[in-house]
């Protein structure tokens, strides 16, 4: 649960940053955050599946390394998804 939450938070932060970094993809604060959060969770799950990341510590504790990796991976994926979705939306609106 903590790993998905870190992907969600990382994605939201990445989406907010992507909207500010690439002005042609800005969808407003809420749109940037939602697109980034969705991208963060999706990208984090995909990255975890590709790398074979564990879903948590076997003893029931939190794995801070895995959480930090999911936060960064979710942030990058969230930024990429937000920029792509923002550019598509801007292109469709004209």
C-alpha cells in the first residue's frame, strides 16, 4: 500500500512540475496533478513489473529504498504522461 501511495504522490508532483516545465502541455493545476498521478501509478507498476521489485518487506516493515525508488519512478512517469496528455489535449482544442 505504501509503495502505491508513493507512486501516486510522486506522479502528482511530477505532473505538477511537467505542467510548469513545458508550457504547451499545461492543463491547469488540477489537470496536471490528476494526469501525473495516473501516470505515476501506471508507470510505477510497469517499472516494478519490469524490474521485479518486491511489493514490500517480508517482515511487514517499510522498505525505504523501494519507497524512494517508487517515488522517483512515479514522478518521472507522471511527468511524461502529463506532458503527453497535455500536448494532445492542447492539439485537440486547437
